C-alpha cells in the first residue's frame, strides 16, 4: 500500500505464508520449501537460477528428485498392470480421454 501511494518501495517489507498444520507435515513442504533431505529422495535437478521469491526463506525454482526405493521393496503385480481387467473401466477411461 505504501509503495502504491508514494512510489517508493519500503525498505522492510513483511510477507507471510499460511499452511495448516497438516500441510507442514507433507513431504513436498519438507523437500521443496524447507529444503530438508530424505533417504528416499535425492535432488537431481535444482534450477540453475538462483532467483528466489520475495519470501527469502522459500525457494521458487524448479526442482526434480530421484526416488530411491528401499532394496527390500517387493514388486506388486497389481501396480504393474498395463491392461484393464474390466471392460467397463476401460470404456470409462476412454470416454474421459476425449473430453
């Protein structure tokens, strides 16, 4: 408001971000916003840009993580299926693709 009225940018601007408690507990907040490390995610592409948002604490650049699966993780064929077992489910999926 002060900037709009006077044309001078205030020296000490205050910014805030609100996330509910459940939001602060999510993986994306821990990895991306708080820049915490994880044994199952390894940062492989931080943006070359050092530009950060005006809230100096929070990054705005693009980041990509590699997923590191535990060695003892067993494959579940249910999640590897590439075909629909039910014809009606396939038809429903096809209808959604044409919207």
